[in-house]
C-alpha cells in the first residue's frame, strides 16, 4: 500500500507557479528524500501533502484516501522547518508541547519517547530555555508520540551543528528501519539524502528525477543535469552509507 | 463613610461582580491573543465599538441597550480582522489597523452627524463600571461561563493553534472553527470590557494580566491560571483603591495592572541577578 500518492499536483502563489504537474507515489516503509535548489517548491509540495495548502490542480492521497476525506492525522508526524512560537517567551514546558493537541500516550508512552530522544530530564523545562538542538528533539518527540506510520521532515536540521545533525539523521533512519515507518525528508543537501534515503525526488518546480539511488546513479540524463562530478559524489555517499552500521 | 459600607450598595456589588467576571473572561482570552501576537485586537475592536456606539446612538436606541446593540457590529468586525489576517498579503497587525481606522473614521463622521450626543459617546470612551445594569451583569456572567467553557473544551486545539497554526492543521485541528470562536468571544469580551475601562483601555484588560502571568509562568496551564488571578486581583484592589482615593475606577484598575506587571518584571530581574 502507498503511504502517499501525488497526482498531477500544481500550486501557484498569486499566479506564479511554485510547483507544476507533480506526480509520484511513496510505498509504505520507504525513506524518500526530496531535494532541490532554493525556491524549487519543496516546502510548497510538503504543505500540499499535509493539507496546509489546498491543491489548486491535481490530487493528494494519504494511505489511499484523498486528503478531503482523510481524518487519521495521528498516523502522520510532521517536523516543520521553523516554529513561530519557539522564542524565549512561549510559556510551555517540553511535556506540554510533546502532548500537544490532546494526545494521550500514557505516562509510560511519554517517558519512552522522551527517554529515547534523551530529553526526559528536560520534561518540566520551558521550551524557550532550551538550546536549538534540544528544541528540535522536543519537536521530534511531538512528531513521534503517536507512533506515526508516516513522518515528514521539512529541512529539520538547518541550524544544527554537523554532529547533532548526523545524530538526528541516524535517528530518522533507525525509526524507518526498525518500525517500518515511511519517512519523507526534505533538504537542499543532496549529499545528506544520498546517505540516508532509499529513493530520491529531485524537484525544480517540476519533477526532475524520481526513483531509487541506483536508478539515479545509472541515469545518463542525470549525468547531463548534475554533471558527472556531482552525480558521482551523491552516489558515492549513498554507497558509503550502505556499509555503515546503524 | 467607611470603605466597607460602600459594598452594601447594590450598584457597587453589581459593579464588582461584573468587573471580576469581565476581567477574568478577558484575561483567559488574552493569553491566546498575546501569544499569537494579536495583542492589539482589543484596541482595534475598541475603535470599532466606538463607531458602533455612534451608530446605535444615531439610531436613537436607548442607552440601556447600547451594549447589546453594538455586539453584532463588533462581532462582524472581529471576524473581518480574522479573515484579513489569513489573507496572504495582510499581516495580523495591519488587519487590525484597517478595521481600527474604519471604526474610528465611522465614529468621527457619525458624531458630526449626531450633534448633541457627544456627551453620551464620551462616557463610553472612558467607561463607568458603576453604571453596569442588571442585564449587563447577566451578560457578563454568561460571557464568562462561555469563555471558560470554551477554553476548557477547546484547550488542546487552542494550545496547538497558539503554538503553531500550520502544525495544528497537520494534527487535524479545525483551525478555522477554533479561530472563529476565539475572535467572536474576544469581540464580546471587548464590548463588555468597554463598560469597565472605557474604549480607550479595553486592550489593557486583554493584554496586561496575561503579560504579567507570562513573566512568572512555569507552564502554559499555570500561565492561564496566573492571568486569571491577576485580573481578578486588579479589579478588586482597583475598585477599593479608586473608592478610597476618589479616583476613576477604570483607570485605577488598568494602572494597578501595570503596577503588577512592573512588580513581576522586577522580581524576574532580581531572580536573574541572584542566579
């Protein structure tokens, strides 16, 4: 079964097309990386998949149901690029944020998620008092608390240092492999996608490439698009990852 | 006359009770508005109330029913602010500014058309809690119950939307319905707050108690409770102080809220210094 189906999706802001005629499907349990340059429509695509924006043309389905009829949002976890409220003044604790929206995983469920992300000791602290890395782990805990079947990350590591970023991505791979959770990761860093994802969707307002890394590495068309050096670098990082243990 | 004797008068009891109910309701809503950077919605709605009062007076509606008569106009304006806020090219503060300017402009034009009624309008500008009618007291009680029930019932949704509206939508929250409820309740609270503090100070009732509470908060729920406590305390102490010193009640309540905020900020500074 597919976790996500996007068919001929088009979306414009004030008459300017941000994405055009996008079609692809993501099978359950897949780790899909979405990459593309700035302004290529990555975030617009994600917002259409999540129902934040309404498709102007085309359709989006989650778990076989068109978005208009989809109500099982506890099956989906989302970690946005930026949270407006994450300033020093928002008076909520880590625990309140993880349980946001009336989620009730029980004390044991909450403790398990907080401990797995190493933030159990911060549960009573205010979110504004934490470092960016700790805030990001809190937001990841919120996304994971319902044990979602589909996890969507929109450039989640923009402000993280390289070490924390690697820990974060390793964790997403672990979640994908251990729980068979479908992961969609958006980043402008194709090197990162090469290391962690099984499939690649390269976007520049339209689909430039969609397929597995093996297909990407064999594609003459992509050699022409990226240049041999860049394509080789992405493929090399993907090959390295396969040998790396979790 | 001893100060305590004043509270034997029915109109003073009515004023105190209505003041507590309105301030408590406003402070509950204020937490969500301040955190969503919609603090000035009180100002905007107060200006619309000014225009609406002018319309109502021009229509010759009895002063006893002015509060009730302006409600529909202010509710519509509140929903207009909400719709403009969600328009792609208008920020929340600008949306409030648009509706606020419209309210003031309409009020000024209508005042000039209704020569002789300016005195009535001025009484709304500065408010007079001691003139609260039995009907207004009932309305205040109903609005407080409605606000408290909505905050309890919709708490998970309100919290999520206040934290991040887009994120709330990905959790399946019906953000449009919750926003409409919040904006309508704010409109009603603003009209009633006009009675305590006057149009000029309505936003103070929505902003100051939550702002003071946020400085001390250890969690979101505690912020809501502290905001409620500060608002009730400021009305009771403000009325006592106003009677004792023969000062205007509305202004004294607001001034006390500001003192509370300054004290809390001072405590915070002291804490940071001693850490």
